[in-house]
C-alpha cells in the first residue's frame, strides 16, 4: 500500500469510527423494525441446525423477494453475533470502511487525483443514504460492498497489463453478488458496461465504437446476464411493497408493458429532486469545461458547440442517465428517500469527482474558476457530512429510547398483566408488530392487546394497503384488540407510540382514569414513547 492509499484508508477508517462512536449507534441496542428477526433467529437456532436454519431463511425470502446473498449474510451474522448488537454495528462499520476504500481505489485506478478520488466515496455514501450504516436489516451495505469491488476490478481490467481476463471475471462475479444482495442493483448493469467501454477506449486511445468492438464478448455476456436476472425476478414475482427492490407496483414493470402510459403517469420523485444542488454543481462543472475549450474556437457555430459538448461531457451525461433513470423509474411514484438513493447516487458522485479531477488538471481553465468550483464542491460536501451524522444520530437516539420504552413495560408488569398497545396501523405497523413479539420473547408477556388510532401521517397509503396492514396486526396480536378486553378497567399497562396520547385520551375517556397510572415518557426526534403503568 503506497503512502497516499495508506493515508486515504486512515482518513476513511477514522471517519467511520467517529460516525459510529460519536452518534452512539454502536451501543444503541435493539431497534424496532430491524432487529426482531435477530431475536427470533437466535431462538430458532437453539432448536435447529445452522444448515437447516440457513435453508429456511433463504427459501422463505425467495417466496417474496430475490436477495439470497443478503439472507445468507444475515443468517451467518445471527449465528456469529446473536443479539450482541455492538457486534452487528461494528460489522457495519467495517463494511462502510472497506466499501468507501474500494470506491477510492477505483477512482485512483482510473487516474483521479488523491482529492478527487476521496470525493467519489464521500459523495456516494454520505448524506441521507448514510442511514444504511445505522440499521442492521438492510441489503444496501453488502450490495454496495460488492459493487465497490466490482468497480475496482472493472478499473483493473482496463489498466492492468497482464491480468485483464482475471479482472474481467472478478468484475462480473462481484457484480452478480451485488445483484444477489438486492434486485435493484441488477439495473446498473447497462451503465457498468458503458462505463467499462468508455474507460477502455480512453485508456487505449480508441473511439467509443472501436472500444465497443473490442469488448463485444463482454457486452454479449452481460446482456445474457441481464435477461437471466430479470427472468428470475419475474419468475419469483416482484415484491408487493414499494420499499423493496423491484416492486410489483413500480412503473418499471408497467413501462415494459406500456411505455406510453407509464411516461404519462410518471411523477417526479423526492428521492432525486432532494439532491438538485449536486446536479447544479455538475452543470457548473460541465459549463466550465466547455467554456474553456470554446474559447479556442474561431467561431461559436452550433455544430462546434455540440462537438465540444459531446467530447467533454457527452459520455458523462450518458453514464449519468444510465445509472439514474432505472433507479428513478422504480421509485418514481413512491416518494421514498434515504437509503433508496443507493445505488443511484453513484451517478452524482462520479460526475462530481470526474469534473473535479478534469477541472483541476486543466491548463485552459482559469485559476479563479478552478477555485470557485472547488469551493462550491466543499460547500456541497460539508452539509452531506453533517447530514450523515444527523441521520445516524437520530437512529441511535431512537434505539436508546426504544430500549428504555421496552424495559419499562417489562419492569412494570407481570407475566399475566393485561397490556394495551396504542398505535397507528400504517406508521407504527412494523414497530408495533415487533413490540408484541419482543414482549413475548424477552418478557414472556402474552396478554398483549392492540388499539388502532389512525393519525393520517403516512407518507403513502391507500385503502387496500391499510386493510392489509390491519390484517397483519391482527395476526401479530393473535386477534386480540382492545374490543376483546372484557373489563378495560383491569388493564395494567398502556404503551403508546408517538403522537398517540391526545387521541388515546379522547377515545379512552369512558374507561381510562389517568390518576390511577404512573406515566413515563421517552422522547426522540419523532416524538415520545409513553408508558402508563397502573399504580401499585
């Protein structure tokens, strides 16, 4: 490892260590929505062999999704870490470090400067998408890890003098592993092939057409891989919910069947519009490069402007669109954000790092323009770093308060106590189902009932989805709703999710006497968990 690479590794490792320690995520403990599978898996392993547990985990997930590698990884984590949550987050920290470092090495291999190479992983992984490092159940960390390895091997296959075939094979192998971690990574394959052809042509001073001819076998193999991957996904059946990989409700599927209607119905997604500032900086960089080269032209004829634009920004624009458009389409009607920016934000990150590198080494762009562009890049990066800490800190705070909330319910009740959970059927669906399972697994509390209090705060909802979630809750609580409690004055403990208290007090006014209960509140960024425990 040369000194610059060593320095980069230390910078990246130091950043991730700070992110995990100073936000408190490393020791934030059990989280709703993510970690109940860890507890149920740990219990299942007590009664079955690991191979059987592994087969069951993969087969159950294959009935609804296609991410077998992620399920294998999760089963191994449960076997190795159990419910020791600091180990889970320590593992996430290592994944983040090596993912960022491999992205850096990719940029260095394609001849980016040290600073430009560091910008590539920084813009790829920091921002709203940094939530992936603060949660244990997501597919993005391992998907991004193998994608970063795939990109590195792709660059090595272009720049290596002797091992091109080996690196080509590793490039495809690691890409397949990323696609087996989450289906939406498969949609990157056309972009990666274009990227490889572009890099190969630049390295060997070939036109894009000549480079494409030299890589025709790769294009053929990857086309067959793309068709095979999509066929498998369609055979298994796309996920039903829009927070999955390739969703059954996604315009991507409708686009294949009816492109005109899909384009007509498409809506802009908050997912990409939220990063419009990065897009504006990319436009500024392309403008600076074009302006510098147009100054050398004798006239500004449209044909010459188009030629300069094609030579100094055309391939970058095509690559940007090949990465962004498929990811945009699958989430275009959901409004989903955060982790769903990956892997799409690679388009923004590479464009910014590429332009930063080209502008800094340019002999025709003036020093003042270079300084302005670098300053704008820094101004764009600083809030992304802050956003990363903010997002992960929020998750850590939620985890800490979740554990206090759960511990209070168990400490203030007995095994035969009547416990009521007040919840929003959409917003609190996953967390409330997790609560019932946690109380059973960790506290032996089986006498748990639910009370539905819709708040209308859901980002996206409809009657069919809401009715489906209500049916899931009935199953989670064994059909024990508040209406099935014979004598509500015998309730020993009431657990309220955030934003529940006011409506709960209104609805329960006929039978709930607040003076007979102690209350405990645990606040975090979404509001307060609240526990009413009957006074002894």
